[in-house]
C-alpha cells in the first residue's frame, strides 16, 4: 500500500565533526520500494557508535553527505512496498542494525531488518534493546557458546552487551 511522499524532520549531518554538525532539517521520505517499509518512529536508539559515524571514525556509507545516522528504532508502519507480506500498515515494529537513518521522524527501511513488536514491549525499550539483544545472542551462541554458567560468563555479559543480559547466565544454573 503506497500513500505518497511525506515531509518530515531529521537530524542531518553535512560533514564529519562534533555535535555541532547535527542539524534539524526538513527531509522528504518517499514511498517504499520493493521489499521496503516506511516507519513513523515513536522512539530511536542512541548508541555510542553513532558518535563514531558522526565524527568520521567509522564514516557514513560512501562518505556521502547529507547523511542521517542512527541504526535502531521502533515505530508504526505507514506504508509497505511490493513483495512485503509479513508486515502491514499500522503494525508496531522495531529494528536494529541495517542501513543508517534512524535519526528521523520517519524513514524507509528494508523489511528484512524489521520485526513485529509485541504489545507488551514499549517503543523506547524496543529501540534500546535491539542491538544489545543481538550482541547477547551472538555471545551465547557464537563467540562463547555457553552451556552452563562459569565465573567468566558473569563478567562477559555486562561488559559486552551493555548490561542487557547481565543476569543471563543464571538461566543455565550456577556451576
């Protein structure tokens, strides 16, 4: 379902630098293309890595300006593009990672990065938890597959996942 162009606001950078390069500007958000959705943000995640993008340490894709940084958000789907069958207009959603651009009131996002948001998780929690949750999952499944808690694991969680899963090892029991 396509609903037309949308004028909205975003925090835009036109060059690398300190906080002074962040500019509140009008932007145009078009209709979603195939496999995309347009999301009206209710909350966005602010991560330390965003300062690296803003300063140029990590850069922005292709060093192309103007750019909108930020990679996490929660909101409501306003429009869906062709081929999107698992998401619908009006649905509560969240995302973490994927293309930058969350420092905006609305944005286009590839649907493959978007998940449905259960009613019992508010937008602020969703925007803040996505990357931390993915980090915790990566740690317990890939980096250090944990079968039961160890003294090391109790130090691993808060350090690597921003305290999101600090008590996670307790689900495996204590050694």
